C-alpha cells in the first residue's frame, strides 16, 4: 500500500515538473512569438496604396474592406470558440497561423473585390482564434498569485512594444520597396506569416480536456457563460467602451492615409512616417504599466479623449487650405497622439477584462468581447464609409470626431460607478 502511495507521489512530482517546464517554455517562446504574430508586418504602411493603385478600390471601398473583415470576425467567433475547445489552444494557434498565411496569398492574387472579401474572411477566422486563446495561453502559463496580472501585462507589453519597433522598420522597407514593385512588401508579409506558423508549432498544451466534445453542449455552456457575464456591470461597461475605442482606432487606421494624400504628401514617404509613429507606439506600449499606475481608474479616460478629439481636430484643420509645410507638423502631432494611445490600450484592456477571472471564464469573456466588438465596430465602419461616399474627408472627420467625443463622454461618465473600484467595493456577481 505504501509503495502504491509513494509511486503516485513520485508520478505527481514528475507531472508537476513537466507542467512547470511546459509553462516556462511557453512563456519564453511567447516573448519572441508575439513580436511577429501580434499583427501584420510590411502591410499597413502600403496596404491603402496597394488596394487603391493595384486593386483599383476607392476610399469608401477600402473602409468596407476593413468593415467586412470585422463583420466576418463576429460571424466566426462562436465557431472559433468551438474549434478551440475541440482541438485545444496550441493546435488552434497553429491552425490560425496557417490560415493567416493563406489569406495573404488571396490578397496578392485577388482579381476583384469579391475575392478580396474571401481573404478578409480567412483573416477574420485566423485572428479571431488567436485573439480568443493566444494571450490566454500566456495567462495559463503564469503561476497564480497577486502579481499574475502585472506579470502578464509586463510580458505581453514588452513583446507588443518590440512588435511596434519591428513594424516601424518593416514600414520603411515596405515604403521604398512599394515604389520598386508594389507586390514585394506583400510577399514579405506572407513570408513572415509563414514563419509565425512554424514558430507556433513549438508551443506546449497546458490545459488538456479529456471529456467528449458535443457541439450542443458547447453552445449551452456559451449561453450560460454569456448570461453570467452580462450580469456584471463592470464587464458590460468595459465591453461597450472597448467597442467604441476600437471603432475609433480602426476608422483612423484607414483615414490617416487619406489625410496624407489630401495635404499633398508624396506616397514614397508614407513608410517613413508610419515607421516613426510605430516606434512611438512601441515606446508607449512598453510603458503601459506606468500609464496604468499613473492614472489608475482614469487610465481609459487618458487614452480615449485624445483619440476622439484628435480626429475632430484633423477635420477642422483640413477645412482650411493650409500650406503643407505648416499642415504637415500639425497632422503628424495629431497622428502621434493617436499612436501613443493605441499601443497601451490593446494591452491594458485585456488586463482589465481578465481581472477577477479564471482560465475558463477568460475564454468566455474574450468570446463575448470579440462578438460585441466585431459586430458594433463593423456597423460603425460601414457608417463611416457611407459618410465618405457623400462628403469630403474633412467634413467626414469632423462628424466622426464629434460623435466619438460625445460617445466617449457619455460612456466614461457611466463607467465612474462600475469600473476602477477597489475589489471589496464590487458585489459578488462582479467577481467571475
């Protein structure tokens, strides 16, 4: 009997050591993996030009290109969650990485707008899976304790910051290569995605579920989880705020290119401009923990208001026929404000949503967040594209900036009573 107990204890020790090794391996791998997987490289500095020049799309169509991507993300969210629960987080990340590499090939070879939409569907599927379980795999690998949240934010923040530095370098290279051949930066983007897919195979699965998979049961579990999440006023406030903030970020992501063309900036300098902005965003992201400690429950206010107001100011300044030598510094300052707030926001909102949760609940919260975010953001971007179809860019920016500022004010006012409180000030149903 004693031998059996000793054998069980010995096996448990071995399993614990193996689990600890897998967790540490995931953490170390994540630090380099996230640098290249966080977002597309060699892409954003030239995609607007690529779609408008090579694929002959209008500004409104390019906004719709993004809007469909986000709409598709809402449609594939539940299937993505089911895939993750069926095959596990590790295999899901590998599958998503391969899908993303394929999506870039569709963009490169697309003969028309409809095929471009297929690429966006694949991109939506890939990034939805990654958004649901990628950072959660890191969270699973960090030991439980009071500093778990700050440790997660520190690791994810540093990796994301490094991504922005790499993105800056890739933006400069993409800008110059685009002049030589518009397809070269897109091929490089594909090769990076292929490399990410290879790296993803080195992750270890931490949580292994042995129960049989039933789709009906998974839908039932999602239904109950959604109901519990919507009982939390704190989470509802964060989810609504996130929809608004992401809408502003995504709309401006495309309109910044239009603004530069409006003021007469040569296309060959786009890469350099976005490279510098990327470095600034990386520095801000690296210091996201300092921003959190400095502003505490005012952090989201610090990030949201400048984003909304800078959009409004861009429209106002564009109304006047100002010389490019004067206008360019103004535009770049407003762009800089947007990049300073964008980088830290992506890390901090995940931190706030993950507070007071466990591994299972984090997946459910991420699912609800992605569903709401993608559906609402896609509707707002379609609305912005409709405005651009009938109005000039400056008027469109003024309208979007004004509505955003009003919305931010109303949401933040409501959040004073639901977010940023001390743990003992929340009711039990707020602690999931």
